[in-house]
C-alpha cells in the first residue's frame, strides 16, 4: 500500500479508507520474494467473499481458497496466466470465474485485473444472477429441443408402426394365427409407446418444474411387486424369468420416485436381456439400504457405465429392436439425488448388468 500511496500522493491510511468506500470487492497484490503476495483487501471483499489477507497471503493461497476443485482451478490459472500476459500490453485483464466464497458459497464474478509493473489491483463484480439466468435459459432451450425431438421422432415412428399394425389387423385378410401374432405386436408396441411417453412426461416435469419429494416409510415389497406386475407380459413375451428376493421390507424415502426409477431400471433389464432372467433383491449394506436389479443380458462397456453415471447415456435398441427416448436413466439419476440415493453399476459385455439403487443414511 505504501508504494501506491506514494504514487497517488495519499497517505496509506487515507488510501485504505478510500478503497474501503468502494462498493465492490477489491484486492491489491505485489511481487515480493519471488511470488505474488496479497497486500490489501477492502471491506467489501471481506464482507462478500469472506477472506482476509491473513487467509490468502499469496496468489497461490487465493487460488486454493477460491477454486477448491483442482481441475477447475488449473483451468482458471491457465486462462488467467494467458490473459495476464496479454494484459501487460493493455494494462488490464478480464475474465468470468465461479469463485467459492466463504460467505455465499459458489458465486460467479467478473474478475478485472489492472496490471502495473509489479503491482496488481483486482476488482470483483458479482454477476451470479446474470450467469445463473443465462444457464437456466440455455437448459430450458436444451430441454425444449429434447422434448420436440422425442415428439417428432421417438414417438412418431412407433405411432406410425402401430397404425400400420392396426390397419393390418382390421383388414380381414389375416389368418387366425396371423391375427393373433398381429395383436401381440400391437400390445407390445402400445406398452412400449406408453412407457416412452410416461418417461418423457416425467422427465419434462422434472426439468421444468421443481419436484419436492414426499419422504415417508415406503414398503419395498409393495412398490417392487406393483412394478414387477406391470412388466409380467414383457417377461413372458421375451421368454425370460423374473425372481424377487426381498430381504428388506421398508425404507424411508419417496415411493413415487422409487417407482419411476425402478420402472426405468427394470425396463432396461428386459430390453437388453434375451435369455435367462432378471433378479430384483433388497438388502442392507452397512447402514445403507439397496435395491439390486441383476440381469443376464448383453452387458455394458466401462464407457457406457460412465455415461450412465454422468447422466449422458443415449438410447440404444434392445435385443428385439426395442426403442426408447434415451431419458429413462438420466431421469432416474436426477430423481435419486432428490432423495439422497444414487446408482452403482457393475457390468461386462456378454455377462449381464447389476444396477444397485443405494439409499444412503
């Protein structure tokens, strides 16, 4: 501060008072002892961001506090270093960054650095509302485009096939055996269509509205039994078996959310199993309660497992060319976060898949 006060012709005390009057957070640093040291933060910085020079004596300490995630921190450092080099010609560098504040948690700021020969003055303008709103609008547009894609493709195609089957069945040219087989196809197509539509509606509601879970004592035998009954015909049509092994009866959760998640997991198990069967079991793992859905199907690659756990999975055809909207597991993953639960997946190509729904306590 003494160097700045000398340059500007103010006493150090007067200069500190001046900076403390500024309504936005402000930080001043200087290059000393082979590293950049933070000399001063104003009152707005302490009140809004929450750190004093004692907490962040050097630039390295600031980066550790402001960006605790190592990957994001390295990205910010690389961008900031490049901007600072370019800014030496223009005496200014500006970037947007998500800072972990002590007082408000993660907040977006426009960070503007005014560069001198060794002195560096940095101003922080909070733009969190603007960035949040921009992200929300981008997410809404993505959701809208996703729904329109489903309505125009994933639903239109099966509806067209269903219409053709119905027209064929009422044409009067089919033999009794052909008519029976046609009605069987109509039933399967209708079930799959309703399933896609229901998942799409649930996903749309989750992404456009706030869902508040209703946490109660849920009877897992009733929930699992109901969902298993809905898929009984699907199991019969594919010639695969369903076994229930329910060692835990109750869990405190939202039964509606569990029904949606279990329906999507069980649907995938049927979709990718062409021989053998599926087992649904409940058990305790330490303090946690688990629902495991194990199938003898086609299995998954490590990349496919990562995509599911990252919420980036895409629809693929089943063993009998069953189609989906590609939303079921993404919807389920999002819903599980609302009830303090998550997926765990074990799988290998050709050796089936086990999906655990884990309720953490």
